[in-house]
C-alpha cells in the first residue's frame, strides 16, 4: 500500500489546500491520501477555528475526492502532535510499502527542527508543494501549485473566491461570527484586567455540548471588589450594547449570564474550593467528532 500524508492547521481550508490534494491524487502513485488536520500546530500557540470545525470542513471538502480520507488521529490527542508520531501510527495500522509526506515549500527552512527529523526522513519521501518566492532543492520532488493564498490572509479578508465552493459559505459565516465574538470577549477581559481582577481565564466551549460559547473566570480581591467589578462590567458593556439574561450576585461568587458568554467572579477561597476551571478543561478535551 502506498499512501501520502498532508497535514496542516487548515484554519481555514482554502483553494491552495484543495489544489495540493488534487495534484497529489493526480501525480503520486498512491492508494490513499490522508489529510490530517492538527489539534494544534507544534509551531503555533493557538488556532482560530476549533479542531472539530476544521475536521468537518475537511471531511466535507474531500467528498469530491474518493481516494482522499480525513484522519482524526492528531485531533483526538488533544495536544500538538509531531508528524513522526502520526507516521508511526499509520505504519502500525496499515501494511504500508511507501509513504509520501507532503509539505509546503514555506516549511523547508525549519524542516530539520521537526521532532526526530532523521528518523522521519528515513520513513518518508518528502513531496514539496511549490509556493511563490520559495526555492526548492533539485533533489526533492515537488507538486506545482499555482495558488498564492494563506489561511492568515484569508481570515483577514474572507474572500469567497479563495475558498473551496463546498465549504465557502459555511467558512465565511463562521469567521464573521467568531470575529464579533472575539471582540466582545476581549472587551470583557480588558475591563476585568483594568479593574485589577486576578488570574483571568478564558475557556472556549464552542462545539463542546455546553450551554454557552465562552466562559470567563476571574478572581476578585475580596467581597467589595467583586461587587465593584460587577458594576464596572455593567457600565462598560452597556456602552457596547450588551445585555444580560441573568445576573446572580453574591459576596463570594457572582455569575453573569450574557446568553452566549458566562462570567464568573470569585473570591480566592471560592475559586480554590470549587475549581470549576478543572471541570471546564475536562469538557474542552472531550471529542465529539462523528462522520457526517
């Protein structure tokens, strides 16, 4: 069995990614192309779209490519996964004769810093997807990709022509909504930080079967400080046009329910006692990826 592996953040998937998939299937002697969305790129600190959302976008995109398959191995690990680990997983699961590893030309400068690079280079044959301005050594096989676009640029401009038709509308809607939500969350954290709240934590609960999208927890300096923080939030967010579904004030633990954002203001003693961040962290790690 000959396979190719094409991994990435796909945040979001764009026509450049689809071009690589198409060219790989046409030009490589393979039985299956595995497209592998990362839980988190080992060289990045965060992703914008959730792992589940990116997985489902790739899953939908690949419906037009029968020999391509989305692999959820890295997502299910709930951590950054080095490529060597994925390769070893595939070798253990399948009877593989040859593995092609497809990477973008922009990854070449840091390729030798990848974990267990020497072992990796013995297990795979690198295939380099061309990118304008990037030089590729003559000894490496390449895929000629004539698309100049990056996910970073695409998130900034959200141009439909740079997205695969099968997912374009869904991707644009998602990032537009998320962009607005991020601004709201940033404002809340800004107010809390300015007014001396301590240990502010944000939990992204989108697609985690939770009743809000984001949860913010902050520690107060005491009972009076908690009441003051509540007033600061009400005043500061009213200017932004925000409203509250429910406010449950307490000297030790105040909860503000904004419908899609939940804010907890807790004294140090109550935060240590109830440790709700442990519960939220556990919920964040739960996987709900199902075939569509």
